[in-house]
C-alpha cells in the first residue's frame, strides 16, 4: 500500500499555469498578483484591510510592532502551539506569559488567561489549534475589559468561522499562514488583517525596510523594518488556492465526519484515547488530532503507524519546555494539561485529496494499536 502522509497540498493545473505566466512575465517579485490576492482576501474578510507577507510568523511580529508592544510588556499566549507564536513575543523584546489549555478544545483556557492578566499585560495571542476558534465573544469581552490588543494566531484557521462570520472578518489583528501544510498555501506566506489605514501604512513599512514615500521624488526611512514581502509567484499560487477554499473546507469537514463515524461512539471508552470535539460549522479541520492514552507513547505510536505506511504529525511540543524558554524561567509542572496533551497528542492524516478509504485505513490501524 502506498504511503499516506499526514498532510499534502493540492495545487491544480490552472494554478501551475498561472505560476508559469508570472515567471514568463518579467515581474516575479511583489506586483499585480500580490495586489489582486490582497484585494480578494479583503473582500472575503468583509472589506477589512489585508496585507500579505512571506510568512505567518512575521505577520504576528509586525502586529506586535504596530501595537507598540516591546520591552516591559507582557503578552499572554498558549503553550500548545508552533513555537513561532511565542518567539514573536521575544522578537519584539516583550515577555511571553503562558496560560494552560482547555483539555477538550486544546486551546488556551480563557479563565486561566484572564487570571494571568496584570498591570503589565498589553496583548493576548490566542491560537486556534486545528482550526477550531476559541469562544470569540468571551475573548473579545476580556480584551475590552482589560483594554488589551488581540493578535489572533489564526495560522491554521482560514475558512473557519464563528457564528456564521469567517475568522478574520471581525476582531483586532488576525494573522493567517499559507505555509505548505496549511489548508490553503502559497508554499510559504501569510497575511494580516488590520483595522485601519494607519495600521496599513505601518504594516507596509515594517514589511519593507521601513521605507516610506516622501516628497515628489524621494523615499524616507523612519522606522526599522525588515524584508517580509510576498512575491507574485507565491501570490499566484495563493489566488489559485483561495478559489478552492470553500471546497477545501467542506471536504475537510466531510473527512472529519467520516473519522467520527469510523471511530464510532465506543472508541474513547474502549481505548482511553480522546477525540477532538465534534464541530462541523466553526472548525475548518486543519488537523484531526487524537490524544493517546497514557499507556501508549507517542513515539511508539508514530513508529508503528509509519510501519503501516501512515504518516502522523505532532502538533505540538509545549513551548515553555524548550531550552530557550526554560532559560527564561519556565519549567515542567507549570502547565500540567498542556504538558499531558503535549506528550500524547498526534495528528492523523487530513488533507483535501484524501478519500474515505484512506480514513478507514487510518482508523483500522489506530484501533489495532490501541485495541
Ligand atoms: C504555521 C503556524 C505558524 C507559523 O506560520 P509560518 O507561515 O510557518 O511562519 C504560527 N502559528 C501556528 C499555530 C501555525 O500553525
């Protein structure tokens, strides 16, 4: 049987042809395709301003800079995310503060987030793990109550929604990633939804060396920016992918539903494993994650699935236990739920081009190993 990866992008022939057109056009860096992609994204996010970048990491760093967050400021986030989420806080010189996760949603526990707020807290970075939003009403009620900025790490959440509204179409800063494994990709890239034209001007400066136009013939540099622009090659991939977003989200929801059907109602009680919450309206099913029972080590499970030609992902090791963070005073025992989930979590194969038989094959293998 052929190897089933945990994730795989689907790039259609029309998109490949468009990338060829860009390559032949003589203009291969940021240009008309980037502008078109930003316009389409803005339309999708209800007309809010959007700018694209070369990653979904720099988007968050830039949002923190626009918000004026730096040394002496605390930013609260979850320990269960890709390390990028906390690294950007260090990158701007601020102090990361973690709050433990909810064992069911595996997202930041909003009660614990609220308890971690103090007079130095300036912002919160919620993460929508697997494309499942947190309680957005509660999140923004907390932000309003304590006057905090929100930088939504919606890297995994394009196509997800809250009460019928797409994630990104409301709220404060919303950051998306188009990295290769995400639901839609530009190979590498990201976008940031902003609030107003002042923020757009700053985002454009931080994106390109702090350069701004000044006078009739000159340029001026008045802030320290970096080199974060998206190319037209990437934007051409993004436009082709974005056209398929609704189909991709719908298909992922079908596949998730099929996983639940195949596992059946007795799986959790029989195996001791924990399935994700069943949600087919908000979640975009970026990942289908299983928390393994304590008796099964993640490494052993992953190795045995590999022997069966099935790829398993790991999202994520708790950030606070990485050396860089331990050196900043974090240690084991601080966030027990994140530590347990971080030890036992696995991501089963989930991608657009998978079929029902693939899901059935994965569930058979999982049942064999946990039976
Ligand atoms: C992918 C991802 C990022 C980083 O995005 P890049 O585009 O790879 O920089 C950040 N946070 C989460 C939760 C992610 O899944």
